[in-house]
């Protein structure tokens, strides 16, 4: 005798199956591989927290119909994978975290062989929290419907790229970096009205290209390190400097009291106010068409 389940039940079963966190050993290695995924059904938003303790991580937009997907190779002696979804809160936690509470110690290149690929939906509004330890991160947020982004990185390198315009409205992008090199590319495509980057020791590269909203504010504070600004020639930029033992080459700017402005700032269609605070280091500017 044949029978059929109610559609709601079928959907619940499919949802559960696609959300499983599966871990399996990699042949011939001490590493294990974990995978997790969930399809997009009736979710109207997503708050995603991505934590990656050590290794190499790539984050990018998911294929149509997917809410999230993760694959990761990890050291089971020192780390565990994370995949926790809360349907009521419409939130998910993904990544790799240490097995204990004593922090992270990277003692060999083998430990840095850990890697993960994480994908997030571009079809729902997204609040994103990123936490990277001794990791090298490549993050492409192009086309995601970003509402708010926060990123903390302790060391190594982090590249955050906005390869496509955010189709939504972003309130803020906040980056806190330790001894790390941080690069933000095509910031205008983020459509974030307020951007703040704080660094302890390391290099900061800010590419102010992209499709800005009418006006935006960018604040950068670096204790020890250099700051490089890449600025399109047709973008109106107002630069305020708070410097100590640092250098700045004002070529391409016109001074107006305590601020520096690009020529034609008042008539520019898109304008960005940048406040820079550096203690030891320098500020370099590159102009692009």
C-alpha cells in the first residue's frame, strides 16, 4: 500500500537532513573533514557568526537556494568544528574552535593545514560576525544583503573584498585587528554608511573604490603600522588626520584649515569623510581612474 506524507512534514525532514554536521577522517592523515549545509526555505533573515581559530578560511556567497554551507579539514586533537543553527532566532554559528579553553598555540606547519570554505546566502538580509585567530582569511562579501558586519582578527592576514554591490542597506562595518595585515577592497560596494577600523600593529590597506551611497564615514585608528589609501579620482574625499611620529604625502589634496579635501569635493556626487589616527607609521595615497 502506498501513502504520502504531508508537505510540511516532508519539508521538515529535508531541512533536518541538510543541516547535519558530518565529520569523517581523511585517508592517510591525522586530519578530519566536517561538512554542514542548510537549504533556504522560509527564512527572512540570517545572523551568522563565523569563528575560525587557525589555518586558512575562505568565505563567499552561496549558490541560489542555499542558506549556508561549510566544509572544513581540521585537527581533531586540538580543534572541533562548529555548526549550530537556531531556527527561531534565524541564526547560525559556523567554523572551527579549540577543544579546550587555554587558547591557541600553533607549533608546526601541520597545524596550519587546517582549512575551511564557508558560504552564506545572498538572498536574505544578513548580520555577520567574523572572528579569526591565527588565520589567513579571504572573505568575499560581494552581492550579500549586508545589514551589519563586525570582524575581529588576532593575527596573520585578512582580505575582505566587496566584489559586487550590496543590494540592501548596511548600517556599519567594524573591524578590530591585532598584529594583522588587513585589506578592504571596493569598500563603496558594501553600501555601509559607517566604517570603523582599529589596528594594534600591522598594515592597513583601504580601497575606496566601488558604488558608494551619497555619503559615508570611515574611521581608521592604527597604533603601529602603515595605512594605504587607494582613492578613485572622481570620489570626493575629506581627510582629517590625527598624527604622531607618522608621515603623510598630501599630493592630490587641497588643505582647508584642519582638513584635506580632494579637488571638486563640494561638487562630487559621492563623498566620503575619512578620519585617520596613526601613532607610529605612515599614510600613503594611491590614485586610480
